[in-house]
C-alpha cells in the first residue's frame, strides 16, 4: 500500500534579530509570527528584523508538523520543484522569501552579478560566502523608505554645487568635471564616467575629513532647519537635508550620510515595489516590506554599517546610470483573478523568482490558487481560511495571518474563507516562472 505524500504543508521559519530591526510588537515580523502561533512570546526589548522563508543555510525553514528541514525534504522529493526548475537550478529552491521590519537604516550596498559573485567568492570566501548573484525585489507592506539608484544627473549636480561640505569631500575638480558633463560641454567626460569619479572620491575620502565635513554640515542644517533650510537653492533639496539629519543621528561620521545626495530617496506606498538588479546601489531606511531574492547572501557594502565594507569593489561594480524615482519603481501587472480576486504579478527579468500578491475582497467565500509549474511559498498577511489540497485528503490546513505554506509544483490550493470573508484576505506567493 502506497504512502500518501503531503505536497502542501505549513512551515516554521527563522527569525533574524539584526540590530536595525523594529522592536517588540512594533515589528511586523514579530506580529506575523505571533498571529500564526499565539504561544510565541514577543520581547519588547528584542529587535525582530527579518523572517526568512526558504532553504538558505543561515535561516532554513522546517516543516512544522515533522520538524524536517525543507531543504532535506526537497532533496528527497525533487519533483516538488517542477521539472524546469529542478533542471535549471540543480534540484535547489532558487529563491529566498522574506519579511523585513526596518527601524534603522541598512547599509548602502549593491549585489554582484553572477560572474562577479563567483570571482568574489574565489577571492574572499570569508566575506562572500557563496557564488550566487542576488537580485531582489522589495514590495511595501507599510509606508516604506529606501535609497535606490543614482538620482537624475541634474539633481546630483545641484547638490554638489550648493553643498560646500560635499564639494570638499568629492573635490572641486571632480565637481567641475561632472557639472560640465551634465551640461554637455565640449570635451567633457561622459556623465557616467564623471559620476563614478565623484562617487569614488567621496567613498575613498580620508575618514577624518569625512567626519569633519559631516559634523560641519550637520551643525549648519540644524541651524538652518529653523529657517526652512535657507542654504537650499530650490524646493527639491530640503527633503534631502531632513534625510541627512536622520541618518547622521543614526550613523554620525559615516560617509553613507553624504551618499544620500547621490541616490534617489524612494517612498513606497503599500503594494509599490522596487527591483534591485545587479550593481544597483541601494539601502533600506524604514518600514515593513516583503522581499524576494535569489538564494544568496552576497552583499558589497560601503556605508551606514559597522559591517565589513569593500569600497574599491563597490565603486568599480556600480551601475552609474541616472534615473528618476518613478523609473526606479517596479510596476506589477494587474490581473483579474477568479472569484473577484485582485492579483498583482511582480515578475522581474530574472529567472530565479516572481511574486504574486493576491487580495480577496470582504465577503468572498472561496478561492483557488492557480497551478504553477514551480514550488512556491505562500504567506498570508490578512484573513483566515481552511486550505484544501488533493495531497492533504479531507484534512485542511488552517491558514491565518502569519501562516507560511510550501506548495509543490502542480498542486492546487482551494481556500474556504472564514467569517464570510471577514475583512478579506491578502497573500503573497513566491515562485519561479520559467518559460
């Protein structure tokens, strides 16, 4: 008699308590865990920064019912990945799914492409522990702030020309060269080349000079704040001044405080996203988000962090194209799902992952998640339901806020919502969409 293998099951997932996370019940990470497991006790003094859902060795998920590691179960049942995913990614789950609750800014960083990741791992395995690339997507759960990509060149030029302390650390010749490039002067360097020179000069400026000029600017901005930032020549710059003061308070003397004059300040509403491709400079500043990425932890850092920094590598690898805030947002494709569901598809141009956001309106009673030819991980952030699947037999899994499910490739999942849909249901599903 054959033994039935459950192909849909609940996961218990790893929490990371990094210092930059939100504390106690203010953390969405902690709130989600406790909602799914009322026995979980939240420590109001503890930071709850990230919830990791997947097989990454630094935070691997386990099957809640058996305590078996998800990675081990997949290795014993590789067909759960789907034939294309199993072949393309050598029997491994290709993505890592997360929830982040950010209270203090994360480091200014970028992630290498596959070729550079392999080189860095060969060269310095102690700091670059794997050879995979790490494209990632951040989808806001709350009002969310970050830095992403270089600002439009004219904005950067304006900051360089109107902020004496920034000029001092970048260098007058570099500033002049960049302004000439922006204005298209005859014989000028390209904007990207000149921008790289300016950014590298900033990042490589002696620490004592950086600390001195940061303190000078901070003192001046504190005074000018009462005068509506009178040093600014346009209305576009006071937000950057306010952001500078916030970051200086968190990381006094850190060169990353100057970097905000180069990078776009992103403010995302719930459901809005940004895709962080290879070599794109970025940092998360505040808020809660869903994050999905290739299964890697490769990060090259250069500021706003006490961790290892690698300035030469970062400056050499960065994408120096200048874009607007709107150009750095990732717009999902909206689909009308069955039963009145609203489905947003976040499908970046990488093979490792895609994300669905499924929202069921209040009053809905039933919904069936479509079949996909990939293993997927489903996180519920609102609502409750009984989940039925063919491999489960007649016994459903109770799904509520914070529940995390693994769904094997080719498995459907039918949801019977509780309380006539209550206030509706919101779920995020990570999977791998290969053509």
